[in-house]
C-alpha cells in the first residue's frame, strides 16, 4: 500500500529530479498539473526508487531503502546544471521530409476530392437530385488500410472501431485488411459525407521510417492522379460528344438554309402554278359556255324537228343461271376407334420409343390406373409394387446413362429428337423419387398409406411388369398400354393420309418452337378446313380417345398425351432420305410370285419380319415381296406380286423396305395389280 495525496504545483526537489531523469521536462510538466493528476508514493522497503504509469494520467513514485552505484553512473556532477542550446535543438527537431511529403499528398487528396464533391453536389442540386453523368462510374481508389475506405458505416467511426496496422504481424489483421475494398464509387461518397474527414487520415503502421512514409505518400498521390485521370477521360468523352453534336448542329443549320432556299423556289413555282390554274379555269368556263350553247341548239332542233328516236345494243347478260347448291356433311360415320383396335399396324421407331417413355410415366396420370391400384387390396401387394418400382427405376437410370449421345439434327428431325428427349427427361425426374424408397419403412405402413405412396411413385410399367403378384392387374394394365399404342399408331397413319402440302405446313409451324402446341382440339392446326370432313372427324375422334385415357384437369397427364399426338403429327410430316431402309439383290434372278429372294440390307437392326420389300427398276416399282426371315446382313423375302407375272432382275437391283401398312406399300400393291 502507499499514501496518495493531491499533487502540488511545486514538487519536492528529489521527486522533481527523479521525474526529470525519467521523463524529462514533459514528465515534470505533466506531474505539476494539480487539477488532473495525483501522485502515489509506495514506500516499500526492498524496492528502489522508480517512476511508472499506473493509469493515464497517474504516476507512481516508489522510495527505495538505498541507492546503488548504477543510479548515479554517468550522471552530471551537479544536478540540474545542463547547457541547453535552443538553436541546435530546433535544428535537430526539424520535421522529416518524408513526413512532410506524405502530409502534403494527404492534404492534396482531401482538397481535390472535397472540391469535386462540392461541384458534384452543386450539379446534383441543379439536376433535381440526380447524380450528374460526369461522376457516374467514377471510383475513388485508396491504399491498403485507407481509413476513408476501411469503415463500412458511420457507426463504426463513432464507435472508434480499431483500424489494423498494414504492417501488422497478426494474420487476422491482414485478413481483415484484405477483405475491405480498395475503391469506392464517387456517387456513394457523395451519399456518405462522413467519409470526407477520413481522407485526412493515413493508414496505420507499426514500423515507421522514411521509406514507408515516402511509399505511403506516393500511393496517395497515385490514387489522386487516378481519380483525375478518370475525370479527364470522362471530360474528353463529353467534349467529343459536344463536338459531334456541334457538327450535327452545323449540318442541321446547313440543311435548314438549303430547305429555306428550296421553299423559296417552291413558293415561286407555286405562284406560277396558281396563275396557270386561274387561266385554265377561265378557259374551261369559256369552253363550257360554248358547249352549252351547242347543246342548247341541238336540243332545240331535237325538240322542234325530231319526232322518233330508236336505240339498239347487244345482249350483255346470260338468261340461264346455275342453281344454288350446298354441300352436306355425312352424319352417320363408322366409329374410328373400334376399327383401329381391330387393325394390326406397326408404329414407327420414334413413336415406339416415345411410347416406351409413356409406359414409365406415373400411373396416376392415367384415368383407369387408380382402379387398378385399388385392386391391389393387400398391403403386401402394394409393397411389392413399390419394390418393383424402385428396381425398375434404377434399371431405367442405367439404360439412359449407357445410351450414346444423339447427333444434333435440325428442322423436323430436330423437333422429333427434342420432343423425345424432353419427355424422357421428365419421366426420369419423376422416377428418380422411386429410387429413394425406404423398404424398411414400407413394411410398417398401413394399406391406405401404402396406397398413397403407390399412387405417387408407381408407374404404369410397374403394374404391367406383374411383380406385385396380381395377374389381373398386370393384364388390364398391359391391355391399357396396348390400346394406347394402337390408337397412337392409327392416328399417325391417319395423319399420313392428309395431303402432303398441309402436312408440310404443319411440320414447318410445329418444329419452330420448343414448347409443344395444344393439340387437344385439332381444329387449331393450319389449313384444317381443307381436309375432308370424314378425315377430320376420324382424326379428332382418335385424338379425343387418347386424351380420354388420362386424368382430366391434370396438367402433367395432359402434357404427356399432348406429346404423343405431337409426335404422331411430326412423324407423319417427316420423310428423311437418310432414314430409308434399302437393300440390293446380291445376284441376278428371275422374280416370280412365291419364290424366295435373298437381299443384302444396309441397316439390318431396323428391319423387321413382315415388312414389305419394294423392288425397283429405274424409278418404277416392278415387284413386291414380304420379309420372312433375317440373318445377319441378309433378309429373305417371298415375292407376292410381279409386273407381268415374271421379270428378270439384275444384280444390285435396288430394294426399299417399308411397313406393311404404309401408304407406299398400298400404292405399290395397287400398281402391281393394275400391271
């Protein structure tokens, strides 16, 4: 402990001498301020005399029991006697040039930015509060740790948030400095005037020397120059714009002068024209008066001397008119759906691929699927259906991942490929949820909960697969998909019967946009009224049946069936040359009905048993055969019709393969019968 007493204006001699030795005249001056400081004297017996700062502004003076020789070694022989040369001290205390340079650059930056800000505020006031374009996209750059850019808000300045030193060895300080911006939009500086006084402050340093002072001053000068360079470039652009505007103004003034001269000339021409019109009107009035006198004289002659007048002219109108008529549409037509279900037709490859994607669509999309799920009336059947959905979803993902990327296509082919790709992607997104089924949790569910999960995750293909254990449900689901496939194929064939010019118009319109058109009502198709009434009824009835198989009001289900109708229409409008299945006869042969012809095939993977082989000579079909067997690159076809009953065919005779129900096959058959 020690005694604490108020400091007096006059200190004891020993204490004053100690303060002078420890802190010089400044320590004495500080210690003599009696209104703000106190002295604490610690009289510990085993300590020597020393002075330490306890708390600003307090000092502690401790008295020691004895002095040591080191306390007075090198000291003046007479305490308080020292030769002071004030001129030498003043020369030694002259401000360093580096500090002066940094202060000048700091003041220059503050002065320049303040002047620019005042000018910008004046222009803003003149423009009604809008920041002038002169200062838009102009940035104020600063050095690392610049106080004017370091603080994010005025609250940080008011709270005196610590500003790290730029040469600090603390990694956190360096990270904080790196995170702060090095530039600031000038428009933001105008909105935040509290940053202006901070421009007079410089970054803090722990180790200060002349080199760092000069470096900081140079950086500040460079930043000020960079600001001025930006404004210089902006002013140059303004001057260029003014010069261009002046050139335009001069051109407009020249044009105005030329127009004025032209208007003067036009005025003279107009005056001449008006004079000419006045003269012409006078001449016309004179001529009309002459003609009126002549007509009056002739009328008087006819009235007084002519008693009979006869007229004769040729006939100009037909006396026989065509009878009015009106075409009547038939009212009793055979239903298109039953006849289609009885027929056996093969769908094109692209349509089959799309129908395969439809097979994997959620069962909830189909109108009759909920009844099939209700027939799985035990929980174990629903659990098996969900297990099958999980396994088949995983297999579907593996198949899609193994498929090679398709070559890019354009036009109708590109629209077909894009439609198929979008539908497969949509189905895959839905099926992905089935791969995350928790089989352990399924065993604890009740029938109603399992039924809800099945309605959300089970696809039509899962019901067809039959792993759920109900044969009746699998058969009915398979029949539903088979009917859907047949009607889709019939719709494609019906679209193929539409005149080619109309189908071409459809293809051009429907292949231009990625979004599928709404085909629920086919009357929206271009040139729909040009199609025969019977064909229109047939097409619309098939489309109505397809849309009737999905749940009404379900956007996902209607989009699914809309894609099917869209695909049938695009395929009917598309006949690519590079997709024709062709072949050649390997050797000369005489074709007769019933004989077996070997044919080399270019694409055997696309050939199917039952397809029709059309044999050509030049550009004419001379024979027709049916494919009965496939082996490698060779197909065996039995001749069904030959032009003339028998015909010698040379080697490499061209053969085209088409579907049995294709219109090309029908036309070839009719031509062969007529031959």
